[in-house]
C-alpha cells in the first residue's frame, strides 16, 4: 500500500522562548523538522505532507529545497485538526503515517514497524513507550483483557489513569480513508478544547478495527522537544548515537561525549579522534587518519595516514595521504592537497592546489594559488590575490623556494626551481632556476641616535 507521510509542525513552541519557530530549532546544526523529513525519506513514501502554521513562511523558506507538500493550519485547534488540513491531498487508498515535527530522533526502521502495525490499513498502528515519568503525555488505556480502549490526555485523565506509564508517542499509521472518516467525527469537548488526534483510537475500536500498539525501542527515540533543556537532551542523545555508530565501525574516539558527527562520516581503519572534534556535512577519513583536539572539519576528505594537529578548521578541502596539517591551520573552501604536503601553524589556504611534498609551515596565506611539487613556502609569505575588486592567481612551479616574508602580487608566476629572496615583493614573473629578489639596499646610519624620554614640563 502506498504511504503518505503527514508531519505536524504548526505548533508555536512557546516554551522555546525564541523568535525561531520550534521546528526550525537546530539539532546537530539541522532543523528538527529536517531530521523528521530525512528519516521519513528512508521509507519509500510516495509523498510527504507538512502541516505548518506558526512562523509558516520562515519554515517553508528554510526547507524550500525539500520536495514536500505544504498544508497550512491557520489556527492551532489540535493535533486531529492539524492532520485534517493535510488530508485533502492524501488519496483514500494510501496508508497515512503521522509524525510530529518536534519528535526528531525516531528512526526510519521504527517508522517502518509502525507502518507494518497498520497491516495494510486493516488496523490502527500506534507507537507507544513506557515512561519513567509519564507526566504530560497521553496514556494508553486498556480494558481488563488488555485490549486498547482509548488514549486519555494527561489533562483529561483521572488519578488511576495518570498512574499508567504506557504512553502515546503521538505517531500513528492507518488507512487514509478511515482516518479521514474518523477525523470528521472528532469533537473538542475536552480539557483543552482541542480536536485530539488521539480520539481516533476510540473510533477505530468502535468500528471493530484492531489497534496495534507497538513500543518504541527506547524513551530516547521518542523524546519530544518543547524547551531548550529538551533540545540539549536530544542533541546529546544524537551525539551519542552517532559516536556509537562510528566506534562500532572501528573509529577510536578518546571521549565520545566530546565528539560531534553532524553530517555523514565515512572512516577507514584505525582512525583516531581526540576530544572536541566536530565533523559537519560529508566527511571522509582515510585509514589511520589522526585528528587532534579542537578540530572542525566540514565537507572534506582526508587521505590515509594524514595527521591533523590540534585547533584546525578544514572546510571543503581535499587533503591527500601522508600530510601534516596544523596545529592552527585553516582551510577555507576549495583546496586540494596532494600527498605528503605540510601545512603548519597559522597558515590559511583558500581555493588553492598544493602539489606532492609542498610545504608551507608557518604564518602564510595561500589564496587562489597553484603550488607545484616540493615547493617550500617560507614563513610569512602572502599571495596578494585581491586588488580590492578582482581576484588573481599565483602560480609557483615545482621545486621553487620562496624566502620568508615574500609578497607575491598576483597575477604572477614563479618558475620551477626558482628561488625568491626573503622579504621580496614580487610583481613580475620570476624565471625558472634563478634567484629573484626585490629589496632596497641595506644601510646603516652612523649619526642616528635613539630617542630619549623628554622630561615632563
Ligand atoms: C501529543 C498527544 C499525546 C502524546 C504527546 C507525545 C494529542 C492530543 N496528544 O500531546 O497523546 O503523548 O503528543 O509527545 O495528540 N500541532 C499542530 N497543530 C495543532 C496542535 C499541535 O501542528 O493544532 C503539532 C505540534 O507542532 C507538535 C505536535 O502537533 O509537533 C504535537 O502537539 P503538542 O501540542 O505538543 O501535543 P502534546 O500536548 O504534546
Ligand atoms: Mg508535545
């Protein structure tokens, strides 16, 4: 049966005390709603509907790249009413899977189990969990035979019902045709004056349908996010989940509580990662890569046996094998390093290509540069790539030696095997295999005297 996913995301999230709509609050740098959509994509759903309301335009703009159908719920009249807003676009012969935009850690596999529990629309599937402290949640009420009778919201529950620790996570799956009929019958005569989605359970039971309540793997997976405390809890569960995945793949994490994988990470064998490392976007680490403390790597790949020393920021770079990077090196987007390259402390590299064995070990800026094999770039060298309006390239031939403190004013070419004298400002191309320098003559002034402090008058 084709699946239509409906994600409820119209709530305001008052308790966040933030101008950012709740479903846009970030976990691992991505909006809560993005996590839900990404997990929903693991099912082969035919369409995904998002019910939006509060901060609506901002939510739509942020997720504009997502191929989803948007349904506006202008007034937040309850979860049942919210689902109803999406239903006109859901065909009768689909199975509808309802997810919450503020419950971001539910895994695709759990969603699939819930879909299966709806047995092709013959049953109503409800995802439950046992909570140590069920306060605030809807309780699953069973009759003496253990059959599910209804869900009662915390605010509507009596003393006995409040003692139930089996709670509704909010996620459900059912035939779209039936869901549509049930939603039309909802009433709002309850403590909150809302149209509760949870009341479809009674209607399903009355219609003689089976209600299949299946438990989530853990409380963690179905945590809802209502305030910044829960946001941080969810972040730390996510962090732990990702760290565990990588450790099980063989990566050594010195402290999994001080490591954040926020995107997709591919790692070879015997990768070693020290504390406070953040990996974002798509990161690929080769075999035996070692990452020191306090390193941020975004959308980059790092070759076998490369060592990244502490405090580096690496953004959109492709770093070859056997390189030494840092400490304190910064890669701005679009750089590519061949094997055995050394980029040392306080070196910034942007949009540059460094050939095998090239070295820039200290205090240097390489921007829009092509650096040949075995080039040695001396301390304090700067490629002057910008005239205030345009950017130009610097090309340095294989085996060149750039003396310390050189200014290479682009566009400029340094020949293969060339040597540039320290402190030179190079504005014209330098030939292969020769020493080129640009300096004024050194003078010593015999008559010069050091100023002395004037007595205060
Ligand atoms: C809901 C469930 C409760 C369950 C709990 C799990 C109902 C009536 N209750 O309660 O049984 O234990 O979730 O977390 O369903 N939303 C809208 N439009 C609305 C109201 C809500 O889009 O008019 C969205 C919210 O943005 C949120 C979700 O629906 O993503 C849940 O709403 P919320 O108000 O948090 O429901 P709970 O009271 O937590
Ligand atoms: Mg809630």
